[in-house]
């Protein structure tokens, strides 16, 4: 079943692109929700968007490294004064060299380390290679498939974001350029963990977090499978987070919300929806724990087993809404 959005009396098919972005498939009409290639003014990149009205995150630009317009989106990569190399899609920051590891490690290891044996993993999106880089580090993973729709993001990341794109060099990884939704429909009961590196769960992109989406994820999972996805900030998106978790609960008996700090994202906080088909599994307790030697070997800078459990500890106003 495809996902659609109505615009101007016409229905368009909704296609996932990458973290915090979406695309409408009707002659590849793209709904822009931000100021894009003109987002650099007077030496500063400013993330002006309807997604977070009344506030704006800015970075001082040292040098623009890459500007392009792919079939799906505007791609901008620049060197910032304080945050290292930055990737922005349609004017919205996807990652900065300074803090990307927090997001990549958490969205990856919260599900992988909760699963008792995550041999087969699917990544939907993640064209910068960061999630693939982290999946490679888990010793129980034998096979990882990644489906990314925009090859320009992959190629530009390989050139300008090698610290993330080295994930594409993993011997465990098979990269497919295409629609992740269509791929899942053709691969039923195949994966232990599915990581969706997706667009923001607000506005039209909420269609990516509907009940039908979680039904599709469930079909692609094995019997005790786990999913994880980016799930917005409690300071801006709490009603949408609650609705999405309720949608997920219609197909997953075990649904939790975790959080981590990412200073270059809106409000400096980002959340993760983690859900399991195993109702008895305690997602807050890792089944697999990295040793201190493995943490050093794999250069894990944010995730550890204590952070795993602590990330599910929520403020009272959030717990009241979500549970």
C-alpha cells in the first residue's frame, strides 16, 4: 500500500528520502519546507524553517564544499567554524562533524544491543553512511542491507564526509539505491532489526509514521524483530510523538521512546522510537554489552550500556503524555 498526500486537489505518492526530509512522487514534485540554497547569508548558514517557527539555528561558514540539486533535494556541504563539516538537505541540517556520533550511535545501538541476536539488519535512508558505520561495529551482525533513494547524497558524502561514509566500505553491507518502502514489500520476514533514518515526524511527513507504515515494518521483520526511527523532540513534537507511538502500538506490543543530546538539532535534543515484536523483552536493558576494549576499538563516543538504560528515563511531563 502506497502513502499519499493531497495537494491542490491532487493526490501525490509520498516517498522517503532521508533523515528529516520527504518527497512527493508526481513528476518528482518536491514540497519544500525551508529556505534552501540561499540559506547562507553574510557568512552564516541559518536553518530557517516552518518546522520550528520562531527559532533558528545558525552556524558560521568557513567554506562551501559542495552545492547541488539532485532529483529529490538540494544538497549543501560546508565547512563550519566550530562544528566541522556539515551536511544540509533542503536547508535543514542532517549532521555536523562535531556531534553526529550521538545520533548515529543511539539510533543504531538502542535496537541492536536490545536484540539477543541481530544477524540481519535493514537500514532505510541514511545516505551519509553514518548508521552503516555503526552497524558494522556490532559483532553479532552478519548482514546489513541499506536502501537509500538519492545516490547524489551517497556520492557527495563519500567525497566530503569520509568520517561517516566509511560505513559504505563495510564487508557486511549491501547498498541499494531505490525506494525503501518498495524494498520492504518484497522482503517479508527477513530482518531482525530495521533502522529508519527518516524525515521529521511532523507536517506532511507524518505519513511516514502512520499505522500502515508500522504494519509494513512488522511484515519485513522476523518474529522477535525490533525497529528504531528518529522521533522528534519533546519540546516541539510531543503530540506527534504520542500519536506515532499509538500508531506503532497497533502492530508492536512493546513500544518505547528514548532520547539523546544532539546540539545541532532543533532544541538540542532528539528522540528515538524503539519497538519490539517481543512483548516480554525489556528494551531498556541491553542484551549485548560492549566491553571497554570494544568501546575503545570502535571509538564509541556516546553510547554505552548505562546510556542505553538512561536514555529511556524521561521527564514527568513526557511520561504523562506517552505512557
